[in-house]
């Protein structure tokens, strides 16, 4: 037994020695090249330095010691963190081409079958799919009157749901998800869903579980140790199952479209993709195939639903917290729109305060604080550091949205950040919630339109009331990692 015990200890010692050497060799290889950062542990990297619910803050705090550009290790992979407004803008705007690829996110790679679709792809695949999607969305009314009418119509369905509550407090989470999802569903699937449609509700539940899963400790562990976590039981397996179920939902819709598609009269995004697939069926290297249509549709649906619905969901408790802001909005709506017609996009230019409030909500909630991870497409010299080709980069958008040079009160909610001395709307260079450069959000224009029309329509028809004291409303996020998620709350919609 003593011999066996000694042998075991010797083997453990050898493994530790090898791991330390691997780690040190990786550090030595990048020494003098990659920016400095905390020393990683063997295999684990720096994951033990992250707060599981506040991973963003953990990463942000490291910049106080290591500077605005530093390196940390997620597992054994180095990640360069850009944690100042100047560094983020220098990378995403001044060097947009070099920092224009999607960063390595193992969980995203797993969900997208190795980088299919729009969000996770790179290179020629990304260029072709993005160009096709932009043109197709434009043809289906993106930025035009037709998409505005779809949003206005959906806003009326949402109002009817709130009226049914008869002024009783409710959780608005799924109401917003239903309304926003239906706008993008009308574009990608060709129709909206009834709010009580069981298949629709299941799809929204799967989306929520998948999106939130990225910011949980289980999602973070998967990104650090994908091969291990893929085989291990745990809550992350439910998230993976949810993403697979969403894929099956879209596959069924694609098969249904195949049976009825008319090449001369495409009804929606899926039809257009299927027509393109037929045109390129003989091309060996085509990006227009079944995986392409499934994952591109999923990306448009997911991104087009969650960001806007979360912003609405986060924005209302802010207005509850600041009743003077809500009252001023009511006054502007009464003056510009009145009560006899629905708000329209053209009203925005005459409603500087409403526009400023929406911009400030987006800035204040800091929905994606770490930004969407990027990757350098070639060896890059950045601020005297050498970033090797393929290195993942975290452009911390939060540092831009909380830049004290651009915003007088960066940690406070203040619509004045977007108003000039005459009360007119004023653009601000620190406003970057949709990221910037080549990977700027594909649906930014649609999101701005939805936020204005939905916020304005709700406040045209209702006063907001909180069932708890205003002081008890907590605006700090319940999870803060890749995304910020608001605390649970209820509110009452009182007819205005």
C-alpha cells in the first residue's frame, strides 16, 4: 500500500510539474508581446478570480491593477481585454478591419455547430450571409414604413394584454418578449403568433434559457473547459438542450416553407434563403445550405427578440424610480402625439425628451457590458503590444457607456446626457450600445424603431405604478457577465 501511495503521489507530482511547465511556456511565449495581466493557474487560468454572478465587474476591476489593455486567461486561452473608451474605439473604429472577426466562444461554437449562421461565423461565410441578410431585411421593409406598421400593429396587441390586467400588478417579462418576437417573426417566418400559442410560448422559454445561460457560472465554466463540461451533468445541459430544441423548431418551419415556396413571390426571410439555396445548389463551396438557413434564422430571431425586450423590461422600473421623468414624457406625448392616433417614427424628431430618455436607458442599463467578443484576423501591434492572429478580444463597451468625458454623471440615470442647453436632442460619441465597426448590430435600426414606438405607445396609454415603495426598487442587475439582466419586479398599468 505504501508503494502504491508513493507511486500515486509521484504521478500527481509529475502531472502538476508538466502542467506548470505548459502554463509557464505559454506565458513565456507571449511575454513581452501580449499585454500584462494576472498570472494564470495551470488549466484553470484566471477563472477563480471571477465572481460567478458579477463576472463583468471582476474583469473590470482587474483593469485597475493592470491597466486599460491587459491579458487574462479563460482556461488556457489568452484573452485581451480593452477596458477604456479610447482603447475600445481605437480597436473597433480605427482598426475595424483587424478587430473585425468574431471571438472564440466555445459555448457559441457548440450551439452554432462550429460557427454557422450570422453571429458566430467569420471570413467569407460571414460576409456572404451578412450581405444577404441585410439585403433581404431591407426588401422586407427594414427601416421603411411597412416594418413601422408591423410594430404599430403589434403595439396594439400589447396594449390589449395590459388592459386585461385592469390595473393589477404583473410581471411584464413575457409580454415584452411576445410583442418584440412577433415583429421579427413576421419577417423571418412570414406571420405573427397568438400570444397564447403554446408552441410560441415554448420557443420564447427556450430562448430565455439559452440567452441567460451564457452569463451563468455554468456558461462561464463551459467556455473555460468545453471538452469537460460537454460531458458533465449540470444546468448547462438544459441550456444546450434548449438550443437544440430551438434549432428543431426552425428546421420544421424550413421544411414547411419548402413545400409552399414560390420563387417569384417570396413571403419572408426563409423563402428568400431557400430560393438562394436553389440558385447555388451546384456550387461546392456555397454558404447557402440547410445549416445556413437554420442558424441565420435563429440568429435573427434571437438577437431581434432578446435585446429589445430586455431593454423594455429594464426601462420601465427606471421610469418607476424616476416619476418626474415619466411625467415629463407624458406631457411631451400629449403635446406631440395626443390621444387620437398611434405614435409613428416621424414623431421622434419632435420628441427630443423621449428620444433622450430611451438613449439614456440604453446607456444606463449597459445591456452587453463586455461587448461581443472579437478576434484579430492577423498579427496586430496595438499600443506597443503584440496580439497574435486569432487572439480573442473583449471590447468592454461599458467603459465607453460610462465615460466621464462624455457623460457628466456616468453612474446615474440622467436624460440630460442627450440634451443640449436648449432642450434639443444631442448625439453623444459615447453612445455605443450596439457596438461599432464591422460587427455592429445588424438590427440596430429596427431596435431603435421598436424601442421608440413601444415605449411611446405604452406611455401614451398608461401611467406606471409600482406595488412596492420606490426606494425598494433595485436597478442593479441580478446577473452581470456577457449580459446584464434586471431584477424581478411587478408593476401596474393604469389607463392614462
